[in-house]
């Protein structure tokens, strides 16, 4: 089972932050040039939030267990909301210490808190240049690195929440394809990052969503 440790400060594991998938083309003089990323991560962020928000709205028991060790549904949703709280101040260029003063305790109505902080985070992403710098707890990374990590995190936790609440577990195909490009190249390093359990053996002909979840220690067959 996954053990996605709850974090008080935003981090981007190095294994995630350095694996952007790009296409390469040749310039007229024969030199290699890097084309635009294969995925529109700004659009994918909105889709990831729709996936998570749809399942938050359907929660009936906030104390139900989840696939994440030691987390209830409420703990899981609170974790994802807290991650969103850091996004606006960090994308505005604040340091961790400055941003920490902008992160207020969450109220009891987690569904309402999700709507508030999801909207604020989405607006902040849309206004942030992809190559701008963001200070996180382990290093300074680009906005695009941070965005890719956050899209991946919300996507995986959308499945966790669906499984915990007996909701629809099928996630958007575009999200799955994009997040796969983040995790698959790092399959041997995910467990070492401390954020995931060992990958679950999965047949090569299994659906891509199943194979993605398996990389993060999740098994959607049971």
C-alpha cells in the first residue's frame, strides 16, 4: 500500500522534478532543438482539479479509511488542500518563510475549503510563467517542475479518494498519459524517494491507469 507521507511544506522529489518529456527536432543547420513539452500542463492542472473536486463533492464519510496508510478521507482531502494553499504565495515569488505566514489553518468544511483553494491555486498557475523559479523546501525549481509534481499528486490522490468512497475510479485518459511520463522513467527511484511503497507487479497489457497506479504502490485490482 502507498505511504504518501503528509508534508507540512511543499517539496518536489528530485526524481519527479527532472523528467519533463519533450520532443526534439532539427534546426535548418542540423543542430538539435528542443520543442515544446508534449503536454499542456496548465490545462491538465484544471482537469486534475475537476477529477478531485468531483469526488470531494461526493464524500459521505470523512472518517472512512483510504489506500494511503494511516489517512482517513478527511486526512487525504486536507493534505491535498494544504498543498494548494502554498501555491499562490510561492508562485508570487515568496520564500518558504514568507509563504508560511500566508497559510492559514483549514476550517471544518473541507468541501468548501477545497473549492476556495482549488480556485486560488488554478488562478495562480494560469498567471505564472513556466520558466519562473519557485523556492521549495529542498531546492529552487521551475514553475513547470512544480506544476508537473502537483498535477501528478492530485491525479493519484483522485484515485485514492475514489477508492475510499466507492466512487468512479476511472480517471481522465489525458491525465493518465501525462502523469505516466512523469513516473515511468523513474520507476526504480520512486520507492527510494520515501513517498511510495514498492511498485506492484502489473501485466504489460494492463490498462495504463492500472500500470501508473502500480508504479506508486497501488493495486486497483483489489
